[in-house]
């Protein structure tokens, strides 16, 4: 069975899981422990970032490289078009999703954590004591914003990210207004990249990701609740419902990531 080494809340891991589910390939996820687990992963794959796909003795890092590998090794239900124009458009949109939606979405989400206590506490594990939830929610947003300035997530950075994302979501709504998918009449890598990389803007409506139930269908205020962007999120919900497998079992708890042991 394929093994996907990941962080559960990684939007880039979600992109790969969408592709795996679409191609109907059985796989299991291995949660990488930050720090020591990444060192172990580096020993096998040559880099510390996730996602990394393990297929037998092959280790494939990077979500884009994984998509190409899967289409080559498992060609049923391809995600990369063969038509030159469609392929070019697909790859351009996928790169835009990786470099803009993913990065700017993360900034906007951190800004939402800073300024909106309810959104911040909703991401805590369900087993978190109420006292700790109240403490997290009570930290002034201005304090968190100041702390964020040192790592590139200050108020100006978040404002710029939000503006970029608004333009991107408007463009996606326009592209999808008269066609079922972004590139062709079948979903492609571009669709799954856009769907996965917008997770930080608004989490899926159903529990596809192993996060607390309270976070489903919530997102960055001013983006996730803007009615003008609802056509895009409706499209994304349909894409998920058609191709993504929901998680089974209880919501995420506070047990933490599972260490990986690589022989």
C-alpha cells in the first residue's frame, strides 16, 4: 500500500490526498513528528518537508512531483491533461495555487487566529480543557499581531495577503461560472491544487481532515463568509463530495502526532 508521510493540517498534503482519492488508490497516512520525525524522513527522502509519498522502495517528495509520479505509475483517472494547451494551463494554475493561494492563505489564517478568538480556539483539540481554551481565546489579538511581525505575519503582511486572496477568489469564481472544472470537462491537478490549497481560507464543510469538528466550514472572516465567493466554495464542496473520502472515527484529540519509525 502507498504511504503518505504528512502533517494532517498541511494544505499541500491535502492536495495529494485529493489526488489519491480521485485516482481511487488505497493508501495510509503516516503523521510525521515535527523535529525528530523530519530528520528520519530526511534520511530516506533527502529533504524534511512533507508531503512525501512512499511506494515500495521509492520515496517521492513534493506534492507536484507526487502528482506526476502517480500519473506515470498509475495512469487510470489521470490528473495531468495530454492536450498541450490544457496541460500548460493546468500546470500554470497549479503553480499559482502552490505559490499564491497556499502561502497567502496561511498568512490570512494566522491573521484570523490573532484577531478572532472563536476561530482560534476552534482549532484546539476537542479534549483541550475549557480553562486552556479560555486562556488561548483571551490573549489580545494586538499582542499576537506584534509577535507575528517577527516572522512575516504582521498586520500589514496579513492585509496584503487578504487583498491578494480576494482577487484570486474572484478570478476562480469567474473561471468556474460557465464550466465544471478549471481546465477541462474532467478534474485535473489544477482543480485539486486549488481545492487543497484553499483549505486555510475556509475548511471543508465535512470532516475530510482530522481536525476538531467545530472547525468544519469555518475560515478567515472577510473571505470565508463573503457571499460573493460562495460560488467557489460551493464548487469546492461538490468536488470534495464527489471524490474525497471523509474521515471515520472520533474527532482529533490531544494525543499529538504519531512518531515514525523508519527501518
